[in-house]
C-alpha cells in the first residue's frame, strides 16, 4: 500500500481490514482474555536457563548477526482474527471519545467494563503507555483513527512525500504461536532513511502506538520456515543505538545485554505496521 500526501483520505483503505466500519463497534479485547492460555512447545534454539522462565510473548528479539541463512531462532507470532479484532473508528467518532488516564472511570462506563476486569486493566495500561513522555530523539503518537496515523506519518516524512507500509505475512495457517524458525534465504534489507513503527495496543477500538526515533535503524524482510512447516515473510527492525532506552526494556532482559552495548532487533507481528519513505 502506498500513500501520497496529496491524495484524498477517501482513497485510503485500512491496511489490516478491508473496510473501516462507520459505526461504533466495541469488540472483545482479544489480547486480554483472562483465560487466554497457550501450550508452548519445547524450544531448543536458546538453551540458556533464563529462557525457561521467559514470557513466550517476548520471544521476538534477536541480534543483527543472527540475520543469516540457516540461523534457527525461537519466535512468537501472535495469531489475530481480523473479524474479531478491534477496528478503527472514523476520526469524527474517535475524537468525540475521551482518551486519557484521567477519563478511565468514565470510559469503563461507556464500554461497560467493570473496574476489576482484564479489559479495564488493559485499557489502563494502554492509556498509561500513551501518556508516557518520549525518550530522547523520539516522536510518538497513539493513533486513535487511521486518519491520525497517516497525519503522524506524513508529518514525520515531511508533507507531500511518498511512503509505503510493510507488515509481516503468514503464508500458512497454523495455531502454533511459539516455535523454532529457520531463516530460509538471505534477508532483504529495505532502504528506509526514515521509519515509523506502529504497534497495536489493547483497547475496545483500534489504537496504534506509533513512534519515530532519530537514531539509525535498519529494516529487513526475512523469510522464515517453522519446524512444523509454517512459512512467514517477517518484517524485522534492528535498532543500532539503544543507549537512550530504559535499562528496564524487556529486550535487554531477553538478550542479556546492557543499553547501548549492541544493536537490538525484533520481528513484528502481522497486525503491526512499519511505514517507510519510498
């Protein structure tokens, strides 16, 4: 999907859903179900003992030197059903709904969630994350509509520029969430002088945490083959300078490194987006 800053919004389609619903459609928070448990297969690629107690959903980080044919990595790819995932609201509707931690009690009433529910905790975490100050050299926005996302991307890439969006593609259907994947061919580096990453956040309607960092990053397409036969063309980003990141960032715990010591790479789930200037 490509977009020109001069194009009218009516020409844009949601990159994750075929159509943008024009009415309020509050859906279940797919990633915050209290009973959502998965059976994880035994992972051999990283035998370190600290991995035995690692949240499997954190198994997306790796080193840039891992990007070579034949390398075997354990990767967690969440499975999302677009038909049950939250959709974007039109900007007019999303702008009419408060989006702040201060408004959470009122929001829980609007969406009929009890204060002690998993959905309420998910909303609180999302709002808290969206209100955190950006790190040095970072610009960020929690996009509450497709229009606000495109405005942010357009501003970062400077108005009237051409840009495109990348996302991870699954070529096979599988219920396996975590397994070992082997890199099947030389990863393709995508030219990206500027990059905006947009991550889905749990909320009753679609919210994307979009951010741009001035520090250098590299973008790759990586063809992966799973132990069970799955095929995935994954988007991966390598952040070359992590010196400004919090020492508590989960990537440092997973990779057992310190901020700024090595580049940090990670794969993107299929419902996350990477915008690049084209």
